[in-house]
């Protein structure tokens, strides 16, 4: 019995490998139609963070599907391949290595993979875009020429959050004496903003206390008792990720802490995070960098043309959710970089260096945003050799019990943040022995 | 005959104590070594070298370490990822901040990990089985916590140290082939050492402790010494593996890579590969690291029209199914299959 099973298994393996090899040959033949700009999509449809990965990947693919139907970007069509990372760094690097010959720009979509790809991208001339995650100091283009944090990073976000809290309290002077609890998941991602908040606390005279939540953060009872009963916090900053995002909302409701005094990070601000909390989530604020919902001409077009022809990449109910929209945003940034590069280098399939030039010279004005059909969806972006962040506003949204509603747009404290970005990047450059490039000499 | 003892005449003591008494094994090993040292680096693409073979070798080494502890000495550990992390961080600090030569840094990482492992091995003298497993779980959490919070180690707010360029005596190791050779040399060295370790007095002591510790103590095997040595050796291997994978593959020491999940993964490798066998560590590491990629690639081509979320999830389903399948067919692990084949060959063509 055992032997038969084993031989049966080997027979299956052989058969499958045969199919695999012949399938690859077939696939290779199929792809000969015209030059395309290739994107490797490193996402995770499985694992604990599948909600984020599947939404972003699908939004991005749906946008590219639409452009291909319309004839591509200046005639250059998109092609792409998905690679499942399951949020695992080893798998993510494998994906990058497998697809790197074809792609010129990569979104790692995970902090760990970002760290692993920064040295690789820099060496192999691939643009690494970590939108709103990864290292905040990578916004400094002098030290990180190949890394972009467009449109914004964690440090900018936190300075905007403090401004938002000030506005909600009725003025920045009202911050004095306020008690803010920074509830964070106890991994490097969670810790990244601690010094930033401490510095802001000193500047504006409010107290910050940090409450670590051990990974994976499903139980936060002790922290919440501490926050509400002992510390008596006025505001709570929710810096969690995945399953741990929802827990604070329930705990707050249990202890009678008002939902509209919790302010989440942008990775805790999707439908998937608040729906499980039910009515407890009502009033909850989070940061974001793009609009929500389906009421934008471009998104209507995607619904009409892509989903109308049953070519969508995710179930229709998720179209217009936060993560799906984030995917569309990602795709728009890529495309604008391509168009910018096309203007300088001519319309063709871009190389890594040309794509990098495009990313570095992005100038998405309000008129251009309207032209794309995304008015009110995103803020203007202007990158430069030094500034790889580019965005000037952080959006804030509130959960009204059924949907997210955009409530505010706030500019981060740019000078305050950039001083720290510069210092941190300089330290990195020193450790790694990098000579920062002189941006005044770059055209 | 080349595939059985019959006709293999052992004329000297050295021949009697050979690692591989059967010629088939010796030749097989020779072929594998030629394959690993000559054929693969010259034929495989950079993709294969850098993203398939490197993690496979590093995880094999870590699994081998865990196998000494769990497979040979019978002490369950679910904190091995943390020992890998200690190795990774300490070797990067030694090399990057203090300029210790690369080979010494890699082994230095192993030594620091081994010190950490020995400390967390002390409870094994009083508690056994599941209870010991829980105390090694504590190692996982404590080490993770320390590495995240000790700013001097993790180098600032990002909790991550980037791996600097690697130089051995002024010679830069940057291409996948060079990295491959670096990892392969360390792996070969440590495997030969480990194989001899488990064949010698120490390995026999461990086996005795695993099979019945009271009996072992009565015949004069010091539990204190041997258990702690098992922890030390095992975490040394884990530390070296951690430092190698960080230097060559992750390129940055980030504590998130060495989480509890990886500890379970390593334990899964030795259970599927074969507890108490050196070969099994390699089989297990191959199974756990390469098979998901293979399944994923296969599904990509045969299921092109299927929605991508179903495709992504079916990888986990197929992989889980295969684990169950292998454990039902061969509960002693894949290394046991090879053992069975060899035993059958001894009797062939006249089995009884």
C-alpha cells in the first residue's frame, strides 16, 4: 500500500513537471505580441494580511487591464505577473529574483521585503517604491537614489496626525497638557514612530506614553485597561497591522472609551479592519493618502469596462474599498512616472534608469489629476532629486458605521520631519559608506 | 556488491569505522558533491543560485542544528529561530562595527548564539518533553523582545541592521556564484563535522539520553554535560545559519524574519525530513522551502484561467495535503525512505 502510494506520488510529480515545462514553453510563445512594460506584482492573497495584499494587487491590475483595453500608455501596453509572497521575506526575495530581468519597478508591499530589496534595487538599478511603508528616511533621495516613499511616509503621517488632533481639539495650543497614548505593535514597524512622537510631544507640550502590544496583538485587554483607567488618555494612536487593528476598537467600546478619540495608522484604516468590530467602530478616524469609495470618473470607468466585461481581478464588492483604491493609486503613480519618462526618453519600453528618472521628476498637478479622472481622490505630487516623498498632504477619514468618509486634508510639518529624515539618512549613509549624491548637480 | 555489504571486505580498522561502509553511499555522496560544487554553479542561472539554493542551504544548516538537539538528544526546541536571530545580529555587529574578518564573524555569530542557547538549555536539566518545549518558547519571546528593544543592537528606530558588502581578505563576495560557494563551503564543513559528531561518543550519549534518560544516567552518561552541549552545538549551527542567510539572502538583519513561525517551520523540516538523521535535515529543508515555490509555479501554468486568489490559496492546500500524505506514508520522515530502499537492496533479489 505504502509503496504504491509513493510511486503514485512520484508519477504525479513527474506528470506535473512535464505539464509545467511544456506550459512554460507555451506561455513563452504567447507573449510575443508587441513590446510591453512589465510589472512584477509581489502580493499576498494568503496569510494573515491577505486583505491588504489582495486589495492592492487587484486594484493595480484592474487599472492596467483598463489601460490595455484603451491601447496602453502612449501605445505601450502593460504586462504583469503576480507573485505570491504570503508576506514572507524569503518568498518575496525569490519573487523579485525570478521577475527582476523583466521588471524595472517593484512595490515590495512589506516592511521586511523592502529592507531586503533596497540594496538589491540600488545595485541592479530597479526602482523600489514603498508607498507609505518601509523606512521613513528613504524619502531622502540623496542617500537612497533608487528608493521612493511616494507620496508620504510614517513620520510625515504622524506629524500630520498631531496637527489633526490639535484641529479636533480646537487649536494647536490646546495640545498642551493633552495625554496621548501611542498603542503600537511591538515589532520594528510599530516602534518606528516613537522618537517622532516624543519629539512632537516636547514641542507642543503634550504627554505621550507608549503601549506595546505583543505580536500578533489579538489580546490587548491589559493595555487598554492601562490606557483608559490608569493613564486616562485623551487620544489613542492605533499603530497596529492586520488582525490587531480591529481589537482596539472593541476594547475601547468595552471600556467606554469614545471611538472618535482613536486615530489609526493608514494600514489600520480599511473596511476589513472596522467591519468585524461592528458598531464599536463608529466614529473611528484613520489617516490615508487617497480617496475612498467609487465616486470618481476613473473608478467608474474601471467598473464599466473591466468589471463590465468580467475581467476584474477581485470580487466586485471590494471595488472602491480602501485597499483596492490604494492599488489604483499605486498604478496611477507608476503610469505617471512612465509618461514623464516617455516625454524625456521617447515612447518605448523603459529601462530601470529611465523609470527612476520618471519617478524623480513626477509632477502630478491638480489639472492632471482631473484629467486622469481622480479629482478629490489624490493630492498633487511633485518629486525631485532630493525629495522622494513628493506628497504634501495626508488625508483623514472617519468610519460613519457604513462607509469611510473623508473628513480632512492636512499638510505634515515638513521642516520638522525633514530635519529628522536628513539626520537619519546621513547616519545610514555613514554606516554603509555611501557618499550622498549632490542634488544641485543633477539635472 | 556496490549496493550492499556483501563482498565489502573490511581489512583495516579505518575501513571498519568508515562513515559510509557501502560503496553506493560513497559514490552517491561523491556525485552529490560534484553536483553541488561543479555542476550547479556552472549551469544554474543566477536566479536558481541566489533565490533557490541559498535559502535551501541555509535552512538545511539550521535544520541540521535542530536535528542534533531534537532528533538526537530528544530535547524539543521551539525557539530556534531566535537563536538564528542572535547569530544574524551578532555576526553583523562583529563584521560591520568592529571589522572582524568575515569567516570569524560568521562563526562568532554562531558562538554568541551557542551561548544564548546554552543559557536557555539550563531548564532542560529539570524539565522534559512538552514542558521543555514551553520553556524554549520563552527563549523565542525573550530574545525577540531584547533584540527589538535594545537600541544599541538593532541600530536605531528601524530595528534593522543592513548587511555591509562582504570581503574575505580584500576579495569582494558579491555575485550569486561567490555567495553560493561561501554558503556551500560552510555547509559542507559543518555537515562533515556534525556527521562525525553524531557518530562519536557525544552522539551516542545523546541517543542514549533521548531513548531513556534514567538509563543513560545509570550507565554513566552525564545528563548535565551532554544536554548543555547539545543545546550549545545546536544553537551554534542555528546561529551560523542565521548569519549566512542574513549576509547572503536577506541583506538586512530584521527581527521579523526570525519569528515563532520560522521556529515551527524548522521543527516541521526535521519531522518531515527525518528526526535523528543528517540526511533528513536536507530533505526536510528542501521540502519546506522549495516545494511551495514549485507548487506555486506549477499552478501558475496549469491554472492560468483560474482567479488569482483561488490560485494563491490552492498552493497552501496542496502543500498542506502533501505534508499529511508524507507523514501518513512515512511517519519517520523522508530519510527513512532512503533507509528502507537500502535495506531492501541488501536482500535483493531474494527477499524473504
